[in-house]
């Protein structure tokens, strides 16, 4: 297979998977007003790491600070998160999920599991491991050799 055909195939498949996941996630989370995958990712990060500060969310999700701020503000308006000032450094806010946020985050976790079951139907655990190993190698190659990150 030529590099041109391989690249086109990878781009087409990855794009299709991403769009399918986006549509599935947004449809399942509409009742919670979680409009985007990234909004869900920010909420889920806070859920998994209670008391996390914004800078750590940025690092975990590889997102810029302004974008995370917008997502946190949206989640705050929905009453899904609350911010508490750090006792020592008043410039920092620790972020926690509320009860409503916990319900939405638990739904996100269930939606992620449902999606995983859909996309890996008929694929053995050994095949899943091999697939993830290959994806990790590709990611490492891109990070180390493409010099774009």
C-alpha cells in the first residue's frame, strides 16, 4: 500500500470514527446540556479529580487555559461544578462537581462504556491490546518525529 493510500485510509477512518463518537456523545448528553465532547471531558476530569485546579485540567486534556475557562464557566452556569478559592494562593480555584454534575459525569462514564462496547464488538481482548499498542506507537512517533507538539 502506498503512503498516499495509507494516509488517506487512516484520515478517512479516523475522521469517521471521531464524527461518529461526537454525534453519539452529543445525542446522549443533550438532556444534560453537555454540548460538546470537550465540555464533557472537562466535567469528567473534575469528577475524577475532585479539587483539581484549572492548570492541571489544561495539562490533563492538552487544552489551552482560555478554552478550559470557557468550558468551566459553562459548567458552572449549569450548576455542574463549584469553585473554591485556595487557602494559600487566592489566584487558584479548586474545582468540584455538584450533585447535578456528578449525575452528568456518571452518565458520561456510562456513555463512554456503551460506545466502547459498540466500537469493539467482535474484537478480542488480544486484538484490542494490539490495536492500542499500535496507536500508542503511532502517537509516540508523531510526538517524537513530527515536532508539532
